[in-house]
C-alpha cells in the first residue's frame, strides 16, 4: 500500500465517521429492508411499457397467439441473452412491446402495473406512456388511452393508489409526429398531467428540436419534463436547453448537470426536481450513479429515485431498487427518506393533495425514527 493510498483511506474513514455521527446507520440489513419496504412511495419515472412482469408478458403473448413468450422461462431467457448496451435492451424491449395489441391488453398491462405498485407500497404514481410506438404498429391512439384509463380506474379502486399519466414523444421521431400526438390527446387532457420526451438516440436529437412541441404543450396547460440520458454527447448543453429554452418543470435522469456548478446552482434556484433512475443492468456490479446522486443530495439538489423500466432491469421494482441502492451506497435511513420526500414534493398533484401526501410521509418518517 502506498503512502498516498493510506492517506486516502484515512480520509475516507474520517468522512464516513462524520456521516455516521450525523446520520445513524440502521442496525441491520433486515431492519433497513423493512424500513424501505414499508416506506410509502411516490414513483415518478417509470415507463408503462417497461413495467411488464414475465407473467403479464406471457398472458398477453398467449392471448394474442404469439409463438414466442409461451411461458415465463422464455421471457427470462430473452432477458438473459440480451446483448450489452442500448441495442440489446431495445431488441428485447421491442419484442415484449409487440405482444400488446388491443385495448384490453392496455387494460391488463396497466392494472397489473398498479398491482405491482401496491406490492411496493407506492401510494402515488405518475407513469409514462409512448403512443408513437403503438401507432406505428397500427394501434389507434384511442385504443391505447381507453385501455390505460380503464386499467387505471380499476387499479386505483382495488389497490387504493392514485395515478396520473405523462405522455412522451420519442426524440428520434419528427416534430410533426410529436405535434400530432398532442392534438390527439386533447379529448384526454384531464387524464394526462404532463408531457415528456424519451427514447433515442439523444445524439442528433437535442431538446431544441422539440421547442415548438414544448411551447404548445405549456400553452395547453401540461407540466413538462424531459429525459436527458446519462453521459450522452453534449449532456450538459442539453440540460441547459431543457431548462432555458423548453422551460421544463422537472428533469429526468440529467445526472451530468453536476459537471457544471453554475447549472447546479440554476437548477436549485429554480427549484427544479430531478427524477433519477439508478438502475442496475445485468453486468453492473452495483446500481449506477451512486456517487453522482450522492453529490446531488449533498449539494441540495431535489433528487429522487425511480425504477424506469422495472420489468427489464436487474434493479427491478422500486422497493428492490431502493434497497440495493441504499446497501451499495451506505445511505442512512434519513437519506432514503429525503430522496422520497423529494419525490412527493416533485409530484404534479393539486397543492392540497400534495401537501397531504407530504404531511403523511413526514408523519410516517417520524414514527420510524427519522426527522426530515
Ligand atoms: Zn426513462
């Protein structure tokens, strides 16, 4: 061991010592799992099409007469054999999306997702849906929406979960196509709380490509968010475009903001919330971006943690993701509660409803020995 490594280790011990003294660490892994499992949660960054469990995929594949995904082992095998990177991810993703065909399938998909939320103690969810990936498969916008809304209604009733929809345009598609879905969404305006932008590639499809789409969405009264994927070319510039030109209310991912401290300051000044997704892929030893998210929390950024495509990542659904993130990053109970408080504060609920969730969450935290 070299002298400099020794010094570094001593500094680490000192820093960890400070953190431990300030925020008592949970007594045991089991106790922490119980704390995170029972924590009332708000989920704000999750793609409906990426939430499907193997059971739901098999149900829809069999219902629609597909020769693949006949049983859950087929789904596991497809997940297991994905090539690394976005290409491999999309190959499986597109295959599983193809089993969703009818209005009734969207009902099933949404209902099963809300059941999953219930099992993860999620009390409020804003979820993305991507109409363009369905219209290009010949499925009418109305079928998608009617199915989702029926599933949402039944799920909310049976599982006592409140939910809202965020409609995403796909950044690789044209601005005209994005404007088209905004037009088609008009009859459903009361059910869609916000507008987002996802898919990719981000390179060549910067936020400014969608300026008129965002302007029109704001004019129609939607809240606005946008995916700025992690470590893309010009990430920092794209985040500046998102807040200055698109004037978004929230940012998805956008972890690279920490590379520009003036951007960090601006995001904090404007009280913009960041919905991060520290997912874990098959080859990742630990969840992604732990250090950078810790930096955000320590620098007063309003960052929260979400599951993104829980059916397709090793990180899974929200309780599992939060627990693995906590364990790998040695976060305290208070840290985990602060992430979740940020999520409730970031919701696009009516103020009275938001205040009620925040009050209830703070009460739960206090009862569980955490002051936030
Ligand atoms: Zn996402």
